[in-house]
C-alpha cells in the first residue's frame, strides 16, 4: 500500500538501495568465511615473509646515543638539570632575602636619625638652659633640669656587624670617593656616643645636685654659728666702757641693714655675701689690726673665713658645671650633625647592591 503511494522515481531508488545493501552484506559474509577457512595458510605466510624494517629500529639511536647508554644518560641529565635549577632557585631566593633585609635595615637606621631629631633638640635645649641657670644662680640650691631621653640606644642595639654588612658590604660605593668606611664609622660611633652621653648627663646632674646640697648644708651649719656667736656676745658686752662695744655695734648695724634690705625679705647667697659676709670680714680685719686681742672679732673672723671658703666652692662648682652642660649640648649637636651628614651621603651617593653582589 505504501509502495503504491510513492512516486515512480522514488520507488525505483528505494528498490535499488535495498538490493545494494543485501549484495554488500552477502559479500562481507563470504570474505569472512574465506579468511576463516584459510587462516592456517595466512599464518604460515606471515612467518616466512619478513616485514619491512623501520629506519628508527635499524639505527637504534636516541639523541645520537646508543639505546643502552641513552637509557642511563638521559635520566641522569634530567636529574642533574632539575637539581641545578633547584639550587639556582634557592640561591636566588636567598640573595633576594639578603637584599630585602639590607634595604629594611638601611631604611630603619637612616629614618631613625630623623625620628630622634625632636628629642635631640629638646635635650640640647635643656642642657643649654641648665647651663645658663647655673651660671646665673643667686643661691645655693640645685637648678631644675628637664631630662629628655634621646632614644639613640635603639639604633645602637642593632649591633656593629649589622651596620658593617648593611652600609659597607652590601652598599655601593661613592662614585667620587670611597667614603663608606668613614660614614659607617660615623653612624656606629655617633649612635653609641648619644647612647652613652644620656647616662653621663644623668650622672653629671646627680653629682652637681649632691655637691650643691652638700654645700648648702655646710653653709647653713656655719651660718648658724655666726648668728650664735653674735647672740652669745651680746649679753657679755655691757656698759659703755666695754672694749668690744664699738665693734659689736658695727656688727649689729651691718646685720640689721642686711635683714632690712633683703629683696622680698629673702636673702640669697649672692646678697648675703655682698651685704653681710664681706662687710663683716672688712670690719673684723680692721678691728684685729687695731686690737689683735679682740676675742670676739677673732672668733667671728674664723667663722667668716669658713663661709668665704664655702662661697668659693660654690662659685667654682657653678662655673664648672655651667661649662660642662654647655659643652654637653655642643657635643650632642655635633654628634647629631655627623649623623645627618652620614644619612645624606648614604641616601644620595649609595644604594643597595644587586642580588648578584650582596653577601650575608
């Protein structure tokens, strides 16, 4: 029914296709059957007829080497190559680490010079102020001192070896002149100096303070003896005919003038020396010249001599300590200027060496 409905052309094509498929199927089945029946003959022929040889098997070479040698050499070459590449990678990473470490230490040390600038300036100002206050001191008492920690010990604690490695071994040299050694020495020595001078400043001020307090104690003790001497002789000098009366009146007159004219009712060391001790010294010297047997004047002369010695000690102390703290301020300034000079040199004239030249 279906075939009748197709056009005549298509019907012929369909019939031809079916016939072709049947013919091919029969041919394949016939070939398979023939091969199966003659399999023994085929196997015999394959054993007697040699196959064509390839050029690769005839030569039997790999990379120009015999096969037996190549089987040993090639794995060895590959292993050695991998090992060498691994060592190169390890070396490269180590060199990069050294270079980065050098850069970090350069940055830390050179930047630290800028970081301590403020504390350095405060310490210098404090030393200069203390020097001036001591020089212009009017009384026996320690002048106030504002201590500032300069923090130089942080850089000094890095160690000499690290400074040498960073700035001498792993930094390039100046194109004009090789100053690395000198400038590295400046960094090491000046950081160390600033560290040590902090302790020296503290010790110097403590010594100054203790010396002044000791002189103050001596002055007060001796000065009390002068007051006690006058009080002890006052009741003994009675009547207008006493030989010490005129001398005693002058002593009282000088003492009263000293008390009444004291600024704000307070007598300083300088004021007491100028208005009490010196006038009394002149008076006793004149009295002993006229009357060497004046026991009152003799006793007072001995006390005044002790007070003048204390005054001399005090003046010597303030002069020496004033100069000492002024010199300390100058030394700190010079030391920091040397650090600035070294910093500018390393930043402008040198840089970290390449990874091929840096060393541990």
